[in-house]
C-alpha cells in the first residue's frame, strides 16, 4: 500500500512539474513575442514619423504581456499599447491579430492604406496577407515575412530583421 501511495504521489508531482514547465514555456514564448513586437517598432520604417502604437485584436495571451511596452521609448517617442476589443486600425502602427478570421480583405486593405504592420501567430498568417508571422519550429520562435504585403503598405523592414526571417513574396 505504501508503494502504491508513493507511486501515485510521484505521478502527481511529475504531472504538476510537467504542467509548470508547459506554463513556463508558454510564458517565455509570449515574453519573446512582446520583445519582438518592440523590436519590429524599432526596425520598421513608416512613411511618416509618429509615435508607435501597438494594438491587439482578438483573444491572445499576449494581452497580459503587452502592457510592459507602454511608455518605452523609440527615437524619443513613447510607445503606446492599445488593448481595446476592436482597435481603430488608423490609430495603430502595429496590429497583432490572434486569429486568421480577423485577417479579412477589408482589414488588409485598411492596413495597406494606413501603413499598419500586421503581425500574427497563427498558421498561414503570412500566406493569407499578413505581413509578419510568428511560428514555432523545433521549439524555437521563427519569423515569416510576407515582403509583398509589407511593401504594399509602404513599410520598410530593416535588413537586420529580414535576415532573421523566412521571406515569402
């Protein structure tokens, strides 16, 4: 009986440790995505100079991490974070979309007209008109850049950023 209790206790500890490791891994992933979004703001060029506003559309765990960027400085301008449920795209410099359904033709056209960098982390985001896609490969966060979509919005990404990414056109 004592052996069975020890075995059950070991299994419970293993499951708890496994769940914590998964939480830590997920936390690390969203911390990295937050840092990347800040670096995108540093490494992108918009046709007009204005303070950077990073917006989030949809339900993503990123919502808990983005507020750390509020007030950070890029070229002497404070970064703003907009977590409204339906952000006004004309007020965004970067719009993170949490699902592919949000990437509509109307939204991509608005992004093009208002020079908004569209970023997402769902499969095929870049292939469907998104500009920068986060993807996990071999347990590492990778970038996929749709260069044609970026150029059509009159945005420029630094070569430093492009060297880290898989480019599609």
